[in-house]
C-alpha cells in the first residue's frame, strides 16, 4: 500500500511539472527577416524589408525596424511569445505559425489587428 502511495505521489509530481508551459523551441532560434506586414488584412505601408528578429537558445533576442534596434530577453509559453526589451515592459504576441523557414506573428496594437510574416535568413 505504501509503494502505491509513493508511486502516486511521484506520478502526480511528474504531471504537475509537465504542466509548466515555458517552452524552448529550436525552430525559433536564428535570424528572421520581414516578408509581409498586414494591418487589418491589408498590406501596410511599413517597410517590412527593414524588419528583423534574432532569437538565441539562451533566451536573448534582438529586433530591428527602421533604424531602431531593441534587445532583451524572451520566452515562449504555449503559442505566445513574450519579449522583454531592456528597461521596458514585457510585450506579448501570438505565434500563429512556426516552421523551419517561416514565422508568423498575430499582433494587436491598440485594437488594430496586424500580422507579421518573417522568413528565416
């Protein structure tokens, strides 16, 4: 009976620890360049070619757009990407697609729906 209780406790701890949603996805690692930026379903006037992200396995990222460079840390939980720029508040976007060569973010900027598609460099 005691062995069953210990087994149940160990099994319970494994289930609880597997519920930790922090993930590390190697597909995200590397450099990504902007390919398309839609706002409310239409092509935006943003210079998507100047947009890039870089993610490393240690949880660091960099982002560049139009001469602005941002660096900080990131984490992935389920399908959500959380970035924390140095000295700023955390930002969240949904990863709607992640493959070997493409990454798509669904974003909501002040109530405006945006979709950013990036390709692996």
